């Protein structure tokens, strides 16, 4: 198991260094509370047995998550993580998809096939075209 002993931030990522000196990073898009936090708030954390905790922000980042393959969201995931104003359930229904499945794709719990991901992206583009027409 990865054990992070040092962390730091830039505008887009949280970085961690493990006990063995290996460096990791994760997108702050996965952690909106940390993304919106001030530098001072980001520096008020504690290390636990299995992760890092920000009590003020009520946010936790597991050590394990630093080893995940999807440290950076895909373009499709980024769209939904950035555009919280999009109702994911309604978007899914519009394209004939189960809303829970789409949420699982967005949050990285499941991975869509390339074809399915392209269908979602195509629907995002169609929505954009419709919005431009207004």
C-alpha cells in the first residue's frame, strides 16, 4: 500500500510523495472542496492511518487513491465535473442512458467503452449546438 508522507498543491493538482520517494498526483477536479479552498485551508490537514484529512473542509483523500490509474479525469468526466449546472440525470435520460450508470462513469467507478464514451461526447456536442442556437 502507498503511504504518502508529504503533499503540496498547484492550481490543478494535489501532489504526494510516498515513503519510498515516489511522486504522485491527482486532479483537484476529484476534490471540489480542496479545489475551492485557500492555500491556508489546504495546509491545515492531518495524516491518518490510510489517508489525509482536512477537518475544516470535511474532505478526505486516501493514500490508495494516489495510485489510481485515473489521476486525471477524461475529457468527458472533466466536462461534468466542471459543469455542475448540468443535471446528470436529465442528460442521461435525454440520451436514453441509465442516470446511475452515467454518474458511475463520471465518478470513475465504472469505465465506459470507447464507443459509449464517444456517444456521451457526441451528446455533449449536440447540447452545445442547441445552446448556441438560443
